C-alpha cells in the first residue's frame, strides 16, 4: 500500500464520523419545527430576563398553539411567561349562561406547565368580550353581582396553583380619568372593582392579584385615577400588582413612564408590562423597523430601571399572530419576529437590552 493510499484508509472513517455528526446536527435542527430555530440567536429571551428577575412572557393565540409546530417551538424556547390572548375571556369561557368551554384555556395552561412557564390569567372582569347574556345589560344588580362572584370563584378555582397572577379587572379607568362606563359600573357602581378583588382573594388566596390598564403608562389624569384605586386596594390587602399594557407606536415609550411606574412601586406593589407591542404604519420600512427596535429596547430598560418590575409580556411574538392589523387598520409589524418567525431588529434590540450589564 502506498503511503497516500494508507493515509486515505486511515482518514476515511474519521471523515465519515465527522460528516455523519454534522448531518445529524443539521437534521436535528431541521426537525425542530420551523425555520425560526436556526435563525434565532443562542440565548433565549427567557434566560436573559432571568438575570434581572424579569419574566419575559407573551400572549398566546390558541389556533397557533394547536396548529403550528414552529410557533410552539419558539414560544417554549423564548418565553418564561404566557398569557392566553383570548381563551380566558368571558365570551370564550361561557358564551351561554351555564355552559363552560375550557378546552382552549386548559391547552394554554397545560402548555405552560410542560414548559416551565408562569401563567397570567387574563381577564376576570372586563367591559369587552363579554357574552351577550351579560353585555346586553338585562341582569339586575343582585344577579349580576352573584354572576361576577361565581365566575371569579369558578375560573380561579379551576386553575388554582397553576395561574400565578390574575388580571382581576381590566381597563376600568376612562381616558379622562373617570371610571369607565360599562355594564359593571352602570349596574353595580364603582364598588364592583373592590368586590371583584375581594372575591378573587377568597377564591385563590395564593394567587397574585393585578389590576391591568391600557394607556395609563404616562403621568396624567388616567394614571392618577389608577393610582388612587391601586392605593386603596393595596391598603385593603387586595392588590399585589399593577399591569401597564404598553401598546405603543414609533412615538416611543412615554417620557414619564418610569416615574409613573415608580410611584406605584412605592406603594409596595409590583408593576408589570403586560401587553407590549409597537405598531408600525404599513408596509414598515427598514428605517421604521430600526426605530421599533429602539422602542422595544427602551421598554426593556424602563422595566429594568424599576426595581419592582418583574414581568414583561409582549402581546404576541410574531407578526403572523398580532391583533394590530385588525385593531389599528393601516398598521402592522408590531412584534419581535416577522411572519416567518425570523427575528426582526426588534428581537435583537430587545435581547441586547436584556444582555446589557
Ligand atoms: C385583544 C386580542 O389580542 C384580540 O385577538 C381580540 O380580538 C381583542 O382583544 N387590551 C387587552 C387585551 O386587555 O385583552 C386585548 O386583546 C388588547 C387590548
């Protein structure tokens, strides 16, 4: 055997092992259920958040959870917190009085359990997405009050120990700083808020109770009212956390957001960013997407700057499943990943803001 041939005989099996290993790795990644797993940088957001005691979470779309392996992969990999986007709303759970539909909510809670994620229950008492039998305003005060208490007890009871924090009431403050008009305030008066929290405390004493609000991120009349309500509930031992939805535009994080969050934290309450997204006018230019990334990074920095901000939830993580195109016609591209689950500048900037020492 010539030396050349001998070398080949020795090298061939080594080459084979190397190639086979590379092939196995490649096919492992290919089988993870979508192009995203390859494209995302190595450290998942949930791990980066941990370093600052921030649970990075997302709203979850039930249809995607059921049907899209790539979506499930990224969800489990990147997020340590989960909020069912619609599955726990009253119209989803009890479209007709007395007939309960748990499948979608159970699916979300089960998924979270399997992937070591905490759940935010969203939401027990809200003016929107109510079934017609409540929304039509035909129930009298005594009946409606009992219906509210029973609902809270039933839903919280089912997920006892599995939902860490509940949005007990959602969006109860009007933009002018008054109490929002709703079937709840119309029928029961302002006291429905404290009654809902008292029922929630009784129903699951170990759950953390939150009040969640839209458009109250900055200092102003709306957040002033929220502050008064939060202070009162906290004094009565009924409130643990205040949620700021944070549906933003390229105008950015309001300049007074940090100050605002800090005054709630000074009451001894945790604060959370609960529904973050940053909508962009269609079609979304590269320049706009770059600015969007800065807004997301600012939001991360705001939460990091407030000692009692331990949760940052985005309202969907892929442009394929986002409420923005429907709720804000002419806008889109509001999330961290594009429709193919590839990271946008927003994802990278979000991660970088968490990575910053
Ligand atoms: C939105 C969902 O994302 C949509 O799918 C649904 O059609 C309407 O509600 N504030 C909230 C969320 O508290 O529950 C809303 O979610 C967005 C605004």
